[in-house]
C-alpha cells in the first residue's frame, strides 16, 4: 500500500470511530443498525445493541483526573470486546 492510501484509510477509520476507545461512533453505529435491520427482512436472526451510560462520569474526571477518566471507558471497551477476535464460550465440565 502507498503512504497516501494508508493515510486515506486512517482518516476514513477516524471519521467513524471514537479516538479514545476505537469503538464505532454514532454515525457508524446508526449505519450498522440500519444495515442489520435491513438484513432482518431477508434473513430472520437476532440483532442486539449494547448501550452503556456512565452516570456521574464527570465526578471521575474531577476527582481522579482525566487520565483516570480516559482509562475507564478504555477498560470498559476491553472488557466488552477484548481484542476484537471472536470469543468462544465454554461450559463448565458436567453442565
């Protein structure tokens, strides 16, 4: 890939992802939800959306500083999606 193409790809990614968590921003989220709902008309399946609201988040920034405030959503993202690889769910033996 050329440097120009890499820069274009990076800008396209930045346009639809949160810079702190790298999660989809509102624009990409709405596009993906609309696409999933369109697919539901063709192929019945299950669609889900996870919405997290951090109540009183300003208190974290004000009392612990912005570094801690930045770490909180980053940690939540890591817990929610990990490295982005599909997760395998294992049952406990005997269940």
